[in-house]
C-alpha cells in the first residue's frame, strides 16, 4: 500500500526528537513529515525530519561598503543548506537587529519596513508550507521569483492605494504612535481587501469598510487579559480612528492630485462620534489641591502630579510635554518664552513658563517627568480618588489651562495661540463652558430668590 505523507508544522519536542542546544524548538519553524507504514501497523512510523528555519540576514555576500545601505534578505535553511531571497529592502547594517529593523533618530521608516518584511516572511513561510503539504520539492527559485513580483507590484510607477499610504507614512510630521496607527490602518485595509487600489474608492466601499470594521476583533488590553476576557470587538472610538486615518490620507492624496474627490466629503458627520458637551476641567480650588499634594519624592505618583501641573500651567498636550527641551526657550527679563509647533498637528503655539511650571522643573532637574501615557493616566486616577476629583485624566490639564486663562481675562484669540489650535472655534468651546457655568450660577441665584419670596 502506498504511504500517504502528512505534513505538520510543530515543535520537535512533541515527538521526542532531540534538538541541538543552539537551536530553539519554540522559536524556529520546524517541519516534520510522518509516513505511516500501513493500516496493519498504525502504531509504527517512519519519521523523516525536514528542518527548516526562516530568518532575516544582512547582505550574505558581504559586498556592502561600511556605513552604506545594503540588502536585507530572507534566509531559508533547509536541513542546514541556506537559500537566500532578496526582500528589496535596503538599510544600514546596524539597523537590522534580529528579525526587525531598528528605528534611528534620523529615520522614521522602521514601522513601514518591518510591516513590509513581515509580509514577505509570511509569504515565504506560506509557500514552504504549501510545498510540504503538496509533497513537492522546495523550489526556492520559484519562491524568489514570486517575492520579486510581490515587490514590483508594490513599487510600480502608479502604486496601489495601500502602497502609496505606506510610502507617505515616513514623510508625515507626526509622533511615533500616530505613525504606527497608519501602519495598522494599512494592515486592516489589506485584510479588508476591498479598498486596495485607487479605483476601489467610493461611498459604497466606505460603508462596507465601516461594517467590516465593526465585526473585527480588537487586541486585548493588559487589564482585559487579567480579567479573563478572551475576545473583544473594535469599539466605536477605534472604528472612528480608522476612518479618521483613511480620511486624512485621502485628503493628502487629493491635495497631491492622486484623486479628484474624497468619498468622505459626501459623508460629512458620519463615522464621527458626537463630541461631549461637557469639557472636563478643574476649578481653582481643585487646582490648589493638586498643588498641595505631597506624594513621596521620586515616586510615580509624584512624577504624575508634576507632569499634570506642567500641563495645567502650560496647556501642552501629553505628546508635547514628552519632547520638552528647556534649551529651546529664551529667557527675557527673567521669563522663559518659546514659540514651537505641536507634535500632533504641526500648528505653532506660544508658551511661557509660569512659576508653578518652573517649580516642577527645579524639582526634576530641569526636565519634564517621562511617563508612559497609560501609566500616567492610571496614576492620575489614583490621585483623583485621594483628593476627590472624579475622572482625573491627562487631557484635563490642557482643558484646565484653557478655562483658567479665559476666566482670568485672557482674550480668546490669545488662548487659541497658546494652545496651538488650528481654528479658533476649537477654543470657543471653552468659553461656552464658562458661559454655561455663569448661567448656572444665575439660575441658582434665581431659585434662592424664588424660595425667599415663597417663605415670605
């Protein structure tokens, strides 16, 4: 009876096969073929081991001059025999660390290149699996040709929509987290598969994109994993973020003449969550409680308190605080002044360091405390519970600065410049909140008058 080959990708340890100590069976993709002798003796197997490891290497010919960019290649090790496939990616040698491209201070393309390399490695692995499943010889030359075609398809003169977005990401003047969001957007668009080329753009496609997003799984947070949550769908905020990212890229394409119309322009107001009418900000009494808080020096609570005070008296967003550099400020008559650009939008803003901010800097060696945004908000929540402020969060510092400046007589146009707003309408909502508070006080006074009249 002819033996039937069964291809399985597995950990060799499951089969009791000894692996060389310098090879990790948990990390390397190994492939095993098992050939049963027949139905009469199903418990007896002839095991033929095919060891395959796929990894990234830098210029295996060693032809690249020192300091220059060289090729990143996929190395396919088949029973210790290496085969090399050019990925089309070129970087300096020191940037390839393990199987990932490392970002440098003067480069912004690491996320895009890693996404591209991940796609190629996944493709090579699928081709290897296919050869094993079909019991065909591993044709590396054919895989190499397909990878070349894959690279050409993504780098032609008129690239696909997704390829164009990937090209634009390194050029964007945005923070690393925002750049990563665009990389994730490209991955989601690739998974969706119906908006990959320019000709796919339409209002109908956007509606389908929205419906598809709402049934997709989201990556679980640390807290969700700890709570035993196994699956979570994308929330409204996450879906809105994907729409916002695609809309922004299509607006960029419109300005560059890649498209003649943005389908989102016909969908104004849709896929956007309604803004909360209430703006969270602290009263002057609550601001004083923050200032009087005395946590243990050097603790994370102390760092969060100081970072919040810094925001509360500068109006800077979290991302802007994390790149603060005192050397950029100019001292004039004992006051520190600076005109910079917001990290998030690139819009200029005007800043001056008020006394509470100077005290924070003095306490921290003239630097702003550096904290992960998630940890920062966790510490603020704890601080809020101690001093009786519900929902204390990082953006509340910026809101507090705006309302505090307006309530102390600053012109709305000047506050807009302090905040780096692109439109004064964004600042007007703080003025509207203050007006609402004033009207509330009028109503309280009116109720008291009516009560007095009734008692009389």
